[in-house]
């Protein structure tokens, strides 16, 4: 499975993946998912929001146990973020069938669409739509860098955008969702454990900063006469790092767009996208407020106009304690005979499991990442650890769906 999926959407120059929603690479990933489902005799379907499902058992029976993740990527992302969870889900079903497990509940593998938000700027679009966290009207307003709207992209890919929206009937049939994911950090590497259980997801959001100045000639305009938005943006980038360090949070300007984007032109507009996360809401509010205050002070100093728009936000997610504790118990008993407990970790990364947590019980398993690098071609996980993740997920599914 890993070998079949690995070439899809990989850039020959960077070595990273460019699997953006509703593109050719995304279509190839979706075809791969359908083929994996059908090869196992699973019932395959695509829901109204373009999320893919592979069912073992009757989907309408209720109290289903669902696992899976996503297959799309950030720009030049790594091979493991998302795909490891989907591949491991199919492999865990194979493992359970080899054990002769007798399922008492329906089980499904899911591929949620557009989790990374690389094309339209909003993360977890597929799960947000399903959970009613993103309205159809708001989804219709999403556009990529070329001005293509989400409905236009879906239609071009052969899907019906008029059907998108909340899917409460489907989610009501799910009793638990467990998402396996490569760890995006080094906590497990430091403890020496191949697998851990998630405790919570930090609150996080994305803000767009629009600095508007005055375009002019770079060679003939005196420095004193300039209204250069790039200077205000640069000051804001440094302020974000400073404020995050002071608060023990993280803040990153990782995307920027410049107009007119000429070497010999003072920009008229600089747009920068801020991603900020913290362990609690109060800290996140403090950091983002301080960054905006610094940005406005810098803009005023340079004679630049500033608009700040919050494009997305996800509050702190405490995974269902009962389900989280049950996962820990299952793994401890099977791996150590009830001895050493499985590590329980917080994370600053967002996931579909976090979006769904307000509607259904959700939990997450993490697989060790020895370098801690993520959202990069250098992202990695050892094969033995990936296999340990498959076994752990199989144990969890067996404990939840075969009793």
C-alpha cells in the first residue's frame, strides 16, 4: 500500500508532496482509496461533502467504530502526515481479519477531504462541513490563489457541490472515531515509546494580515517618501516570534503574497498569514492580541493601512476522557500486561478528530517521529514503529468493535 501511494503528487525537485484538494493528485489518491476498499470487499461510498468511506458491516446499524485520516498535503509536505493514518487503518483491518476477529459493530475507514487547507486556506473542510462547523454559504466563498471557488473545483473534479453541508445522520451512526497520526513533535522519541495516546489539541487559528501601502519605483522614490508595507510586515513577523517566545506559545508567518511582486517595485500590498497556537485559550488570546498591536504600531509608523481577518479558529479540544482512557487501558494490557502505561500527549497540530470531537467521541494515536519534523519532506517514521502503530490500532479496534 505504501509503495503504491508514495509516488502520487510527489514533486521531483523538492521531494515533497503537493496533494491539494480537488486536483489531479487528489483524484489519484481517491482512486487509490477506492481500490483498497474494493480489494477488501468493503462497501465503498462518497458522502455529500466528498469524504470517502469504506465499510465493514452495515453502515446503518449504528454505534460504528471509525478510523482513518486524510490523504491531502501541505505544499511540499511529508509522506506520513495523513496517509500513515489511512494506510494503517486498512492494515489494521487486515490484521484483525488474520486474527479471526468477530466484529459486533460496523467498522469503517475514512479519508476526510481537504484536511490541510493548502488550496483554499481553511483546514479540515471535509470534516467541518460534515459536523456543521462550516456552512455551505461560507464554503462557497472559499477561493484558491487563482480565484477558483471551492464549488468550481469540486465540479471540475466530478463532484456535486450543491449537496455539501451538515451530515448529522451519518455522524449519528458513529459511536467512536479513532485517528492514527504520525507525531508532529519528539515527545515519544524522548520517552522511547513507539506509540502514544492524545490528550488534547491546543487552541489554534489562522489570521490574514493585509498591509496596504503605495506602489512606487524602487530606484527613484526617496526612503522618506515611501509607504512600504513590506517594512510593516517584516516588523510584524519579528513581533510574532518575540511574543510567542514570551508566552511559551508558537506563532508563524508561513505564507506571504506581494503585489505587484516586482524586484524594482515598492509593494502596494503585502498579505501575510499568521498561524498561532498555545496550550490554553488565554495564552493564545494574549499572543495574538500582542502581535496585532505590534502590527498596527508598525503600520502607523510607515503610513500603511492594516486589515486583520481571522480566517479560521479551533478552540482547545479535550478528547473524550472515557474513550481516551479506554484506549490507554487496551494498549497497556495488550502491550505490557497491565504494566507501564502508554504515554498521553498533548499536541499543537489540528486534526479531523478535533473537529468531530464536539459531535462524536474521538481519540487519537500517535506514532513516533524520531526527528520531530513535520510538514516537510524530511518527515519520517521507522518501519518498526509504523508496524507497532498498526498493531496498536488493531488492538484498539478489536477492543471497541469486537466485544
